[in-house]
C-alpha cells in the first residue's frame, strides 16, 4: 500500500510542463473571470447565470460585497456537492473557486464597482434635474454607500466585451481540466434525484438567475443583455476549448470507387477509410468513403467529384477536432499548422 501511495505522487505526474500549463490556465482564467464580473457585469447589474450572477443582484439590492455573497454560496455548494455526489470536484475546481473569490475581493476593495466601459461617470451628488431627461432615464446608479457610482452606460459594447471576457476566462478554466462549480452543482444534485437532463437543468437554473434582474430592478433590458452575454460567452468558450480550426467530416457513397479514391489519394494527397455498405431501401451494395478535410479541401473535393462521380451521394458534417495517427490525419493537421 505504501508503494502504491508513493507511486501516485511521482514527480513526473505533478511537476511536468502539461500540469504547469493547466494550473496557469486555471489561475489566469479565474482572475480574468473576476475582472469580467466586477468591471463589466456587476456595474451594469447583469446576471449571466451562476452564483456570481445572483451575487451581482444581491449586491445591488442588499449592499454587501460580491465576494462575500459568492463565498456564502460557493463554499457550501462544494461541501454539499461532495457529500451528495462524491469527490468529483478536483483540486483545480477548488483552486478556481478560491482564486475567483480572491480576485473579486481585491477588485472590490481597490477598484470598487465602477464600470470599465461607460459614457461618463458622474458625481453621485449631482443635481439630476440639471441633466436632459433622456440622460436621466439612461443613468445607472449603484447605491453602495461610500462606493456609490452614477454613470451613463453603454450596454451593447459592455455586453459584447463582457461576453468575450467571460468566454475566454471560462474556456481557460475548462481547458485546465477544472469545472465551473457554483450553480452547476445545484443542477447536478437535482439531476441525481430527478434524472432530468443535466443540460436542461443548467439552463433552468441559469435562466432563473438571469430573470431575477427583471424582478429585482424591473428593467426588461437587463435579462435581455444578460442572455446576450451568455450567448457570446458560449461561442467564445467553444473557440477556446476546441480551437478556431474546423474540420469537415465527409461521407461519400459512390458507384465509382476507383475514380473517387484516385481523387482523394493522388490529387488531394489525403487518406481516408473505405467501408462496404448496403442501402436500406433496395439492399444494393455500395462503396462508402469516409474522409476528414479542411474547409478549403472540401471545396476541392466538390469540384473533383463533379467530374469523377456527379451522382455520388455526399454527406458533410462539422468536426472540431481530429485525433489519431495515419497519413490522412497527419497531413490534415499539417495543413492546418
């Protein structure tokens, strides 16, 4: 037992380049998340789901530091989640939780709650009657005691930038091997007892938090902008986690196997897989070729097939990543580098 325990802590498992990069990703992503929440989402009273979205709402309604609200939710959720779901939350998830808390606490106590993007910050004591009615209707007032902020907002630009920051931050955390924790744990617990789809539960929980801005502030634009932020965030997470490279998975059903094979092997310099297939309707034997290509190569294949086999049935799907060894995959990755 002693040997197995010591083997689990081998130096090459804990102190290697890959692990170092993963920890830098989780720390960097967590700090960036803190910036996105405190300098972009919170000042505009946006709640893009999660415990920090709810913390932003509570911070505006009942002034107390966002980091304190989040700590009162995240830490118990980690404990409860571990007790109910088992030890599925790794060290990196715990590290991310506390780095985000620390980052938010530092920003709150140094920068405050002022937005980074705005069309002007005003003195909270200004006589509002001296301002045009249009400007008065736009103003955002964060009544936080000594740190009160009154500013002219730029909702659209702020939402776009916030979505980009959130997406990059959470994408970095995901790539490190950590999870977001927080409100996702609530969804996991409900899933265990109700067996409802986890994705559906995450949407329900986050949507409920997002709609809380409408209840708390009575402004329909706040949940709308929050949803916009979530959409942008989701797209950026995909880019960060999967990369901007997009491959095409192509299935070609042909009666001219030799001609199509010659196109792929000799003209396009690619590999593929030949599958013997049978049609469901008539039971006719046909040749099916599977190949992964880049977007540019897909256009080439279409042009070649218009001559080699105009009657070929071609099905094209997206493939965000290809793995494995072989002439075709190696050449594909080389063409993308």
